């Protein structure tokens, strides 16, 4: 074999080696196959070094560099990074890349859209079954890895922002310490029920809190209707008799199992309960 022929064969062998290497590394890096083939042909077989490096080589010194789009993808995309390329190929995942000894380790983390606030976050791919919380609003979601069927997501309970609770109880802040622990808890529960749209429960908690206050002021262990008659004769509360009568009639409705409250009814119950408790404790608490 002549030296010239030997050089030609060596060159062909080297080009094939580079071509196979680029194909293997490109596929391992999860680039589109069409882009991998075009780059491998240009770089390995045609030896267009200048063109390849100008576009951005896939492998430089053993490290994955910028995405090199093929002719078709160059019409669709601008030059994008390796991470951006992986995100395009895996839109349902958040992509993280960790380089170790010059080699990329790809981490695809499933994305979750919060059922409460709509914000997007992601979870560890190694999770099999867990309850995770949204970083933004803390709403919890049960996640379960179903293998080939993907991820099963299910809202868990209901999270109530403490700031919302404080805001809705702000108007009785100055008489808050005059309430017993049970009354405070009933009002907090009423607000929480209201914010998660449990309107019937909200009304019920409002009336429980009001009855507790009335029992302390007037004595006895009667129901709301009994205290309405007492307040009708109380000159200190003549300005709120209509509201008390309204709540008494609504309380009777809520006690029936077929009764379901709507948002307007819960809003009225919460607002009037706060106003009545404020009026009663302001005018009557000091006289007892």
C-alpha cells in the first residue's frame, strides 16, 4: 500500500470516527436527530470546521456547547442554548443541567400548575408519591408517579392565607380581646370557610360565635331565637334588632340539611355577625 493510499484511508477512518462520535454525543445530549445528522456530516465527513465552529459546535473540548440547528430548524429558531433546546423537546419538564467531569447530567423535573394561584413550579423526578406545596401560595397537591401514564395530580385540602383572615376580621380588631377563645376560633373558622367557598359552614360558624356572645351577655344556654326576644326589649341594642331578626331566621334555614348557602348569604352573615358582635360587646360587655 502506497503512502498516499494509506493517508487517504487514515483520513476516511478518522472522519468516520468523528462522525460516529458526533452522532453518539448528539443523541446522548438529546438534540433533534435531524440537527445531529447535519452537524455530524458537516463536521465529521465534510470537515467544515470553520462553519461548524461559527454556528457553535455541539462538542467542544468534551463539553456540550450551544445547540446547532439543522437547515430546517434554522428557519424556525434562532440560535439557542443547550438547555433551551432540551426545554423545547420536553415542554412538560423543567430542565436542569449539571456538568461533571466535562459531561452533562440532565435532570428533567415535572412541572406543576398550582390549582389555587395558577403559578408554575416543579418537583423532583425521583418522587413516587408525595404531597407538595406551591412556593407562591402554599396550596398543597398530591403527586403520584404513574410510570408510563405520567403524573397524577390531586389538590389536597384548602390553604387559607393568614393575611386574608386578618383582613376580613380587621373591623373587630379593637374588641377582639373581649371575645373568648371559643368565639375567636369560631370567627376565624367562619372566615376560612368563606375564603374556600364553604358558604353554609361559614354561616353556621358565624351564628355559633354570635350565640356564644349572647349567652355570656344575657346568661342561659338558649338558642339564637330566644335571645332575639331579649334584645328586642333592650334599649341599648334598638339599632340592631332588624339584623338580629334576620340572622335568627337564616339560622333556622341553615339548620335544615337540605339548605345550601350561597356567597351572598355567607357575605351578609359574616358582615352582620361582625357588626352585631361589635355593637353588643361595645354597649353591653361593661354592664355585665
